[in-house]
C-alpha cells in the first residue's frame, strides 16, 4: 500500500498491527525529514483515529504514548489535541485522555524558539479550560445520577477530573505558564482593540473569560452536592486558578524584599580577593550597605550565607576551594560576631541569625549543590561553628539540624562511592584552626633546644594538603602574617651554624629548606605583602625578605639577571662551583645556607657558560643539577629564579640550554641517599617552580612536566598562544 497522507499511514499501522517502535520507524521512512510532526499535526491525527468509537483504540493510543515519550510530538501539540475533544459522555475516552495528560502535566518543558514556548503556555491554558469543562460535565452527570438514584459512574469520573486538575494546578511552574498565557493573550487582545479604535482594549481575554465562566458554572453545580471531599477539592482548585492573575505582583514584591545584590557582591569580592584582610573593614562596609538599603537583619545575614555558598560552589578545585571553605566556615562567623555588637541585644541577634538559617533551609537546591561539592552536610558544620561562637542557641542549632537532615533524605545521592572515604574540606578546615594556634606556640619556643622535635612538627605539615589547609585556616583567622613572621625567624636562625655534628647539620639544613619552601609557597598563594615586615617599625630585614624582594620572580615583576644581588663575592661563588662540580656529596656541616642561596645564581652562570662553550658535557650538568637539588630544594628554587630572569633576556635561539637546565632542576632526584621528607619537599618545590616559570614557558611554547602531585596546576596553562621573542643578530 502506498502511503499518501498521515491518516492512511495510521490506518495501515492499525490494520497490520505494528508495534509502537515499528510504527515509529516506518513513519520516519514514509515522511520527509524537513517537516516536523507538529506541523503535520501527528498528535491530533492519532487522537482523532483513536477516539472514533465509544471506547479508545488501545493500539493507536500506544502510538501516541510512544510519540510523547520519544519526543516525536511536543507537549503543546498533545494538549491542544486533547482540548478539542468535547464528547464528555464517553467515559472511557475521557479517562484515556486524562491518563495521557497524567504522563507529563507535572514536567512540562519546551526546547525551542520563543514562539514554541509561548505555544506551550497557550496550549496549557486551553487544556485547563478543557479540564474545567470536563469536570463540570462530570459534576452535572453526578447531580443527574443522584436525582435518578445512580451516582456511582458520575462520581468516579468527577473524582478523576478533580485529581488531574489539582495535580496540574499544584505546580507553581504550571501556574506561571498559565499566567504567561493570560498576559500574552491580553497583550494580543489589546493590540487588536487598539487597531479597532481602542473600544476593546480594556476587555478581558476570551480564553480567560471562558475559564472564569467554567469555574463559576462548576461552583454552582458542586454547591448542590453532598460530598464534602469533592466540594473541598474543587474549591481548592478554584482558589489556585483565581490566584494566577496576581502571581507576578506577588513574586516581584517577594524578590524586591529578599534580593540584595550589593551585599552578595561585597562578600564574593572579599572571599575571592581578600581572605587575609582584617575583618573590621568588611564589617564596617557591610553595616554601611545594611543601613543605606534598610535591610532587615535576618535577610541581611541570609544574603551573606547565600553569597558564601555560591562562592563555595563556584570556587576552583584545590587551593581556591580551601580558601573559600576557610572564608565561609571560619572568617564569616567571626564577622557575624562583630556584627552582633552593632545589634541592640544579644538575644535579638541570635533570633535574627536563627531566622536567617530558617530562610536558608528553604533554598534546598543551593544547599544540595554545596553539599555535593564539599561531599558533606555543609549546613551542619556551619550551624556547629555558629553555636560555638554564640550566634545560635543549642536548641535552635538542633532544630535547624533536624530540618536539614529531613531535607537531605529526599535529596539525590550526594556522596558517591568513590568519594565516600574522602574527608570533607569543611571538617578539615575547622580542625586545622586550633592546629595553627598550637604550631604558633611551638614556634615561639627556643629553636636551639629541640630542633628535632620542631622538624617533626614541620614534617607533618608537608604531608598531603596539610600545608594548604593550615595556611587557609591561618589566613581566614588573621594569623597568617604572624605565621609567616615566625617562619622567617626560623629560616634566619638556620642560615648558619657554629660547631655542629653531622646529624645537627642535617636537621638545620632541613629546617632551613622547609621554612624557605613554605615562605615561597605563602608568597605565591597569598601575596608577598604577607611576608614583608612593616618598614616603618625599623625592624631588621632578614635574609628571606631580602631574597624575595630582589631575586624571586612574581607576576608583573621583571628581574635583571645582572643585578648586583645576583653577583656576590667571587671567592664564595668559586667555592660553591667547586662544591657542586665535585662528584662526592655536598657537605652540610657549617654550611651557610643564606650565602649558598645568594651565590647559586652566579655559580649557575659560570656552569652555563662552561656548558655552552663545550667545557662541560651534558652528563656533568646532570651531576651538578643533582647536587643542587639533592639535599635542599631551596637551592634549586634560587637557581631557577635566576634562570627565569636570564631566559627573559635571551633571544629565541639562545634559550635552549637554559630551559634544559630548568628542566633538569625541576625533576626529582631518583636516589635513596636524600634527607628526610624529600618527596614532600619536592612536591612544594615543583609547585613553586611551576608558578615561577609559567610566563617564560608560555612565551617560548615550552612544556616542562612538574611532578607536583596533588597541587594546583596553572589555570591558564596551554590556553594562551605562545609569544615569539625577538631574535638576536
């Protein structure tokens, strides 16, 4: 049989008893790809053929259900087709149509142009009108049945209609779509009225008028029924329909009252750019915004929490996420403690904080997203910290925890199997905060009395992401500058030693190396201003501060490789070159590490010149670089710092050996004869070198694999086009 139109194709499928998927395949063969099924009115054609008899055709209905499930037809076309059926006396047909609506009425969506989205709104409005007419017809039959003494059939159909009506209207999204349809038709009606001299501009739209008439008719019929349950259900549906025209004004008023983007932006800016800043300026800025905009305290605190959770969700993985976690769970509670002093009373403020959390718990998608990102119940940790700071009573905390726990039971699975054993960052940050205080106390002790014990403490700080956790906690609580100052003092203490044993020399070398690497990492992560002492106090400037200011590459800072800081005493340079070129291991006893770090740049220049002139072979260079990074990683950092400045001054053809030397220094030493915590120190060294070399490597389109396991990679790596440096003649 040759198919000539849609009706014939449906009849052929019915006669040959095609299955639903077979029907779908054949339909796509029969009709060209250009025309969509909505243009061909497939949904209407299927319903027309299915509803010919007193009962629906189950096979053709299965085709329609398959078309809906596979998105061959849009929801709007199905709703429009259903709304054209008006023989409500056929119970089985009405029931089948209600079942079809039940498939998708609670998840209406439209992926297309704006016109198609408006079409869905109009179709839903037509379907609502059809449901009201169907309900009124069923209620009329029930009334007639009661008078005749046979109420059963009419009551069942009325209950089904009211159930579908209630399900459709209970969705806020559906009511919003209906509101859009009403506004759209009102706009269209107004434009038509103006075209006719304005006589109809203020009249209500025909569709909404029909809905109101159907609603009044239904109310009159149900008023005479004795079933209170059906009457109550119908009244509830009527209330929802009458609330649709006022939705826009209600929601705009609510948004106006609860949205304060200035507070949101201020908190996000502080969390992103100024974790190490003092809390008092932030408190004063927030209070100024609160007073100027007359923000109620509960909504003010709510906006702060919302901004924190958004920042937490959007933060980059690694150090960025730890910074935002520390800001949210450590710094903001401290900010609220200071805001509490501006309140009229402690009790009032704790009640406001409790109200803010009550509002926050209603933002379930935001909290679920944060929990998924952090792999834990973030609200639980936050409530505990606020209770600890006196911002919440214990009873309020327990009540809020119970509510959030109940909400989480209905949320999708937040913790996957692969993340089940990973400790969440909020818990780690909160545990790191008292550890920072203990470390600061340990650093106050006399370093000369128990250097081995101090080395054990610092060694534990290097494992995993402990260092970044401790630094983030110190930054959020305003202790990072003190933290850095104590490590500068330790670094200065270990620069040189008097008479010492081999073991004592090794411990001193490790303390110098770890403190040097930590300070470099702090400067790169939180800025060099955290390290530098206040010049106005006239305090002594120690070795690391001097080296960082004059020799350490930073973003936007161009170093001169011929600067006097890179040209120390020639005798010290010669002795260091001889020491590095010696095939035996570097001697640590009485080594002056500050002089070695300052002399390494000139030593590298001598070695590089010897290599370029053929005096040294590549094997000798490998041995020298192994000696540089074999004991203390800080020598490699100082060497690469000078090499980065040196490479910037070279032409394109002159950079190869310098870059090759950087590559040799960046890799770990594969030897068992290294000092303690070598692998942990190499990880931090590699992160420091990657940040130092990023700009130079991007300019030269060179790639060096830094073995920094678990550390952040440069965010713009391989994204920028390589710059071509000028060639030298």
